[in-house]
């Protein structure tokens, strides 16, 4: 019986970072007030992660991780501005 090769420590840490990013994006997307926009965002995120799932080049994975973190930061900023605008409209 042949066992699969165990990931290196770098690969393991990178995988944990990617999973953390994915979960954080999913949590943040719950703040999107419009149901259609939220569903579209979740579909896009899922597709991006599925397409990148088989990538083995650590440099490419790191680059995509940085891009994802930047996208998440932008999404959070946009949602914060949107939610604060809604707050001021009600008052």
C-alpha cells in the first residue's frame, strides 16, 4: 500500500491561511444586504477557490492568497461604508 506524500510545513501553513481566508470571506458576505448580490458573490468566491484548488506552485498560491486578502479588505471597506450610509439615511 502506498501512502500519499505528506505536505511540507510551508504547504500546511499556506493551506490553513487559504482556509481562513475562505471562511472570512463567507462570514463577511453575510453582511451583503441584497440577497442576489450575496448569492452572486458566494458563487464567484466558490468558483475562484474551486479553480485554484489543484494549484501546487507555492508562489502562485501565495500570490492568489494576497490577492484574496486584498479583495476581502476592499469588500469589508465597501460594506462598512455602505452600512454607515444606510445608518445615516435612517436618522
